[in-house]
C-alpha cells in the first residue's frame, strides 16, 4: 500500500502537478471519515491519495488558485456546495459508464459535473421521555405553538439548515416558508448554537425536547463513550413535507476539478467511491445511506426506521439557497425566540 497523507489546511503544500499514480483531493469531509475509503482505494489501485481537509471555502480557494491548483477532486457535503462549485466553473464534466451505472440519475448532475456518493436525512431527534412516538409528523408542524420552548437547532445560516429551508421554499413557496421560519423561531428553547450533536446533548440535559439533525450523527454518538448517553436519550423521527412528499435528504458527493492534472487517477477514485466496496464502507463506517441502490444501509442505520425520502430534484432545491439565507436574515432566526 502506498503512502497516504491527510493534512490540515494550514500545513498544506502540495506540489503541482503531482507525480503519476497520485491524486490530490480537497475535502470538506473530516479525515476520520475519509481514511477507510482512501485505504480501500489505494489497496485496490496502487495509487496514492493525498487528501487535504478544508473546513470552509473550497470553491473560493479553487477560484483563487485557478489553473495553478494542485487539486484533482473535491469531496463535499450538501447539494448547494456541489452546485456552487459547478456554477463557479471550477469543476469539469466526467463521462463514465461505471459511475452512471452505479449512481442513480437523481443523485448525479445532468451534465456530469458531480456525483452523489451518500444520502443523509435531515430528521428530528426527539426525547424518549417527553415526546410520544408519532408526535412528530411534518416539517411544517414544527411551527405549531405546541412546540413552544421545546426546539433546539444549529444556526440558521449553516449549510444543513439552509438546505432544509430551500426544500421548504421548493415545496411551499417563499412567503409560506417565511411564516414557517418565524413559527419555528418562536418555538426555540434557546438561540441556535453548536452542531447537531450539541442539540441532542441539550435534549439529554432537559433544555429542549426535539432538535433537527442529520441521521448519521446518531451512529457517531452511539460509538463515542462520552456521547452515548445523549444518543440513548432520543429516538429518530422521520418528518415528511405536508404536501405528501417524504423526508428531506441531502447528499455528499465528489466532483473533478476543472484543471485536474491527474485526471486518470481522479476518475479511478471517483469510480471506486461508487463501487459496492466503497459504498459498503460508507454504510458501515460513516452511518450514511449509500447512493447505490445495490448496497443496503447498515443494520444500525436500518434499525432507526424506514426512510421514505423526498424525491424532489436536488438541483431545484439548491437553486433556492440565496432566498433561504435571505429569509434567515430577515426573520433574525439566530437571535432565538
């Protein structure tokens, strides 16, 4: 197995162009999530993957670097970031029979600029003690006054929240979504802060009864001795949209950088990530839903309940991200109730 380096952004100095047999990746995904996939790719191909974890601003970085960028691939989360990269002109179209066979049409760009690798649902974590099974029904219901002082959530400007608000706009329109957002704000137990796990901790501590979060955090908490009690204090509820569509889902995905110097190795990595082997790693290690319909979720994830995913076009949802951010600012969501 050849050498793999996962470096902090501050320590990055990648040579460009890289040697043959290497592929350079900019990643929003945390190193511990990527490493098993890197190991599998290197073992399967003999190539070396140099993965650089960047916590924000990948598209802006690629624009600034231009053709001098050492990056070949981008790993990112959320459809809005994938759409943003394509719109900025920092990605290129890829044609691959392997990718097209492994990844469903709904989870890849029509022009081949990005491919979804996993899906994650934006669900409700509900207190086992204070919320009855079935009490959480729709996303729209979260604005009901019955939830006053009972909801915790992360910042309204975070990409995960913007994704859900964008989906609300696609389903219900801007004005109805503004009213909904004001209703949710009025029901907050405290001002938004922290990440999705912090909200579950607040439920465990009795500060609120329900929170919004991504599904895979449940698996992460259950496998962290310090957070296991938080996870065991809640159950996962799968809200739907009131129009009858299912639970809001988003994706993690990959795109090839416009000026990729190692295109052959980059394509090999993309195809490996869509393979049953890599999709199974995502399912078992990252606790996400595989993009490939041929690979089942892990037993742990399946045990959380049946996911009936919203089938609304992801690109259509991403198109509302500017409107969603504007609404968050207009209602001053992060000020709390």
